[in-house]
């Protein structure tokens, strides 16, 4: 039985909304379905969420739903001809007060604050950095620039400032409405675009808490790291979030392409050390939007993220709008499995100098350590909240972790945890019954067979959150 530790996040879109195809994608390895709130209306997302729940139940594999908020629209306006061709050295005006459609001389702005955020000498990057403008002067609402690197500029393309510094708030009025929509179908994760600091994430948390109260739901929050300002404040953003996304597109435009690979490794390392989740995203299998196989560089990119220890790798346009959504998932799953098979691991070094103040955390670490040295077939966590499984998953161990929970919400959230296979099982019985149930469950699933050793953790009394206080080593009879 092949076992893949790294999880796959796939974006749902026109190319992948057919129920039969979506079921095939889930069977091929999709663990989390991303709904991109930058496109579509509230009804579309509600319908797609219903489709995901229905199809995953049919496939017998519970997946998580991630609602990805649009964030601020830092974009140019529209052009009379739909686009213009900018020549190097030409003047071009970005005018916040312009109402008429754009032309070769300039264009209006969706983002009205730009004139207050920039000054002469600043560099602006448009359309993911393909067009570069140097700010010559700011006069009132008009930013006068000189084209440094030209090309085709079309309607509503994005604007970034090199080095960061745009003041747009992370959460817009649209995002606040979208949070209500996401909570109406109990999205398991909410991804927040362009947070600059912990305050942005705390505000998102408050909005989610209020919107989810009537559904008795509590989503996890993912901070998308895509602003230069977020990098020095990463520790505080991590503390205020449940995880981060290494959003390499906008981040690369602000800090430069060359800086991103090292930042990716640092972010993954910091997230794991802080017991937080981490997703690596953007252009992972970009060529598969139009081609049936990935490039060698893309294969290396995915494999490197796996070897760095990311919880998940993400597909965007590849599955939302590409020609080969199923093949892309299949290829990504194969790359993850191959990389994991060659992942070097030194668990003992991972524990050196670590101290644990909590009983449940110490039990989780004890289970890992013991199972590793005994060559156990599996590690089993009976968990209410998923915390024990999360702590275990922060350490590199090739032994699969099976997390058994009575709560479907916890099962869905754990779909994103690296090396954790979540299962639904009523664990509210007395301890001995629960342990026997767990072993029976694993035997039926083909995880363990007679003679296999496994480690199991649980808490007494059963069902109390944060109550894991027992580790037992078992041999299957």
C-alpha cells in the first residue's frame, strides 16, 4: 500500500467542477480543495462546496475545504482598447482620479491610495513584474512614471511596489462578506491574502469567529505570505495563525525572484518549529495548464518543497482552468511519493535540546521516539481536537500517523497535516473498548496485521480535549 505524507491542495474551477472528474481527482490524491474567492459569486462557492462534500463522501475520502479570500485589489483600471503596448522610455501616468478609459498616455486605478504610497524614485511592477515603471513624480492623484521595461499591459493587471510598502488593508469589505459565505458552508480553512502583521490575522480570526458562531464551527486560518513587509514579522504572523502559505507569485515580485527559494526554506522551517502548518504554492506545475507532462524544473520544484518538509503543495490554474487537471494531480502525487522515499531522517537529532512543558505534547513526542526505535508499523492518535496529531506531524518520521477522531470537523482539518491519515471513529467509549475499536479499525483498513507493532496515544477520561496522557505499545494478536 503506497502512503504519501505530503498533502495536495487543488483549486476548483471550470476545468474541475464536473462531479465525475472531481471524484477521480480526489481518488488520485487531492486532500484539500481550494475555493478561490477572487472569482465567482457567493452562490457559486456555496454550490461548489456542496459538490465537494457530496463527491468526497462518494469517494470515501473526507477532504478539507479552503476558502481563499481575494484581499485588496491593487490593480490598474481598464483601457479603451482593452490593452496598450508600452515602450521603454515612454512616460505613463497612473491616475487615481481618472474616470475615462486608459490609453498609451495613462490609465485609472482601482487602488486609489497609490499616489500616497509612492514617491519619486520608487519602482512599480505591473502584471507580475513583466512591466517595470520608475516613479518620476507624484502630483495630486497622478503618479507620473517612465517605462523601464515595456510590454503589453491589459485591463485590471496587478501593481506591486518593489520592496513592499503599499498600505492597502489585508481585509476588504468584500472579504468580510466572503467570510460569512465561507462560514455558511463551514469552510475548514480560511486563507487571508496580503497580511502585513499579526493584527491582520487577529482581525480575520474575530470576523470568522463571529460569522461561524451560529454554525458552532471554528475554521483554521492560513496567512498567505506575499508581501515584503510580512517577512520580518513572520514570527508574530505565525503566532496569530494556524499556518502559512508560501505564496511565491506576489512575494517574488516584491522581493525579487532570486530571494524566494531561500525564503521558502526559512518559512517552512519556522512554521514547523512553531507547530504550525505550511503550504507551498504558485506555479508548481504551471506548464501542465496546457501540457500533459510537467517540466523537469517543475518536478524538482515540487520535490524540493517536499524535502524541505512542507505540509502541502498547491495547484492553482493547473486544476482550476487547465487542460489536464486529473493528470496534474496524478503527477504531483507521484513526485511527492518519490521524494519522500529518499528523504533522509534523523529523528534523534530532532529531539536534541527540546523541552516539553505539557503532558499531551510529551506523550506525542514519546510516541514518535518509541515507534521510531521499535520500527513500529503505525502510530495511532485518538484525538478530539487534532493537537496530538499536529505535534507528531511536525517531526520527520516515515511511520504513518493515523489520527482517529469522533469529530468530522477535526477529521477534515487534519486532511492538511503532513504524514497524518485522519479517520472518523467514535472514541468516547471507555479506554479499553476504544483501544480495541482502534485496532479493529486499522486491521479492517489493512494498516496493520497479526504480529505488527504499533504505538497508540489517548487520554483519560476519553473525549476530553487536550487530555492525551497515555502511550501504549501494542502488538497485533
